[in-house]
């Protein structure tokens, strides 16, 4: 049963039988604006752009067969019969219109990860829209800004881990770095078949996966790691010419995997974090969690055939692989990267331009604890509450909001805020890893986009098991 159709929890029953019955019912989509259960009046979201779109695209979600390697095929869910889904590419400021047609036998939506769209376009089922029923079409329209490397994916249940994802590139009109060509590198974990929560008998035939235990984590039984939908036996090839500067747009589209990324024979200059420009920083590797993106530039000054490799930090599958191949290469097998010695740290990231509205002391601060739920069931909580059975975080328009997170579990949580960029250290991002074992991260954002916005862990299994809250604008 989908989470949003579970029997009413004790908290919901208390709300329904209390004095705030109408407020609690206003939590259904389609009733904006209303009161929010706490008695506060909700702020009407920004409306969707109504101008003629610059680009119109159709994405049909349907089941089909993928072949991630010549000898391997499986049934997947896909957009337009492609996995990953088609690359959507527009210019900064363009209006993009996407008709999502649902040819699945399940409800679905699309979320535009990282893009601060108007709230009704954000694709969160039962929060910003009714899910799109089987056979129906829903049109998403939004202005694609700011420029950056993004991705789109279903936000219903565990559908992201079934293949419903694709890259979204918003090209800057005036890039702060020069490059001659570019490749998009979507890194993913490969799960044939239907994803399930451990509590529903998922993740390895009902058993606990690696690293199990009360306080530990489980990971689905992935059958490999992918770059652009390919297993390492049949890696994608990125051709380069000697002397070129090559931009690589890395997207971690995995559902439960943190990757460490290296390229043999080349230093990487990190130029963007979550699509936002940073002062260029030279590294030989970086680590990113589900939902994070990095853009890097490499200088093609070392002819040959070189492996680009992404290792699962918390899994033992063979690394995902691509090949960087010079036009002049002689066909020798790719050389493997040496071990990482100069790995990117968050502290290295310095945004080119600052975020408005977050200087000085915050108007409102939330202190939130991230932890594994107590008891036998597989739940993940924020301050002891498991979504959707969780209180909204109420904020007012124009506020400088701070969220301080402390991770009381041993595993990392890549936390993602919808609808806003946030400041973390000197960087501007939309997703940030909170390290395990009492790791602490503080983010600051400007409340400039009214609506109901999900704030959640981008480990899909943690999200589906409750690690989410709705940030709600009230008057
Ligand atoms: Cu998590």
C-alpha cells in the first residue's frame, strides 16, 4: 500500500478528533490556500508562468526493457523508452513545458530536483499536486532558472529506483569557465525489479542487507553500478581531442549510494556544486550523495585511454565506469585511476555569488535530529517523527531560516530542500550530506518561494520510511 494511503496513524486521528479537524483536512492537495492544521493561514504560492513556452517536451512514463550490458536485460520503468530518461536541455530563463503522460499501472509525478519552480509544479504527490493517475497527462510549466545541472525524477514512492529519472541541463548564457565540449554523467545504482522497503520484505529476499542491525542501515541488493545506464562491462565512451577543455556534469541519481569519483590521468577542476558556480578548485576525486551534482572541467593534455570510475562508498559492487578516450588513442585498454589523495572537501567550495537574504542572524531556527526510528519497524525520523505522520516546519515569507541538523545515526543522510537554494559554509546548494555519528550541518535559506516544500533525505529508502518534513509558509 502506498504510504499516502496507509490507515490513519494515531497522530492523524488525534488531529481529526481535535478542534483542528478542518485544518487537518486542508492538508489535501487542491485546497490551497487554507489553514494548515496549526490554525495559521497558508500563504498562496507564486503562480505558474503563463507565457508561451520556449521549449515543449512530452515525457511518457511506461514499462520497458533495458539492456545495461550486452548480456543483461531487465524490465524497467522509463521516460520515452530511454534509461536514463531523455536529456532535457534549455537556456537559462527559458520557459519549459513538459507533458507527462502516465502509461504505468501506478500513479506518478515528476519533480525537478533543484529547480526553484513555483510550488504547484514541484511534483510532490499529495503535497503540491494530486498524483497523475494511470492513463492521465499532467503538464508541468516553469521558467528554467538559475542555470545549472539538474535532474528530474518521479517523487512517488520508490519509483526513482525503478528507473524514472533523467538529466535536466539549464545552460548559462555567460559561463564563468571556458570549455570546448561537455558530457553529462549520470551515476546510478542498478536494481532490477521492483524496489521494496525492508519492512515489506525488500532488500535481498526479506533478509537484511549489508551493514544491518538496529542502528545500522540496509541497502537494496543492487546488481551493479551504472554510468549513463551502462554497467562497467560496457562502459560509455567520452571522446576528447588533445588540447580541449572538457566539462563533465556529474549527477548522483542513485537511490541509496554515495559515490567516490576519480578519473585516471587527469586532475578535475570543480566548477559548480549542485549547478551553482563556485571558485574553481583542483582535486583528484570527489564524493557525492544521492541528489548532489558536481560540474568539473578536465584539460585533455594526456593522450590515451583512461577510466572514469565511481565507487560505492557503502556497497561492494564493482565500480561504475566510463572511458575517456582521446581521438589519437591506440585502442589500449583504459588505465585505472590511482588512489585518491586530494579529495574535494565541502570547505573547498566557495560560491561565486552570495545568496540574498541570509546574512546576519536568522529570523527562525530549527534544530533537527536525524535518526533511525525506534522499535522493530523500518522507519527513519526527523526529531522522532516519521513523515507523513509529522508536523510541518512553519515559516513566514521573507524570513531568513536556519536549519541545524544533527545526525544521531551511523549512516550519512543527503538532505535535500525543495524550492530553495541554501547556504552551507561558503557554498550554495540544494542537497547536502550530513555525516553519520553525530555529524552536524547548518543550512540557511531565504523564504522567498511560498508554498509547501518537502525537506527530506534523498536516500529514497530513508525518505519512504519517514525521513521528511514539509516546510510550510504561513502568514
Ligand atoms: Cu537518510
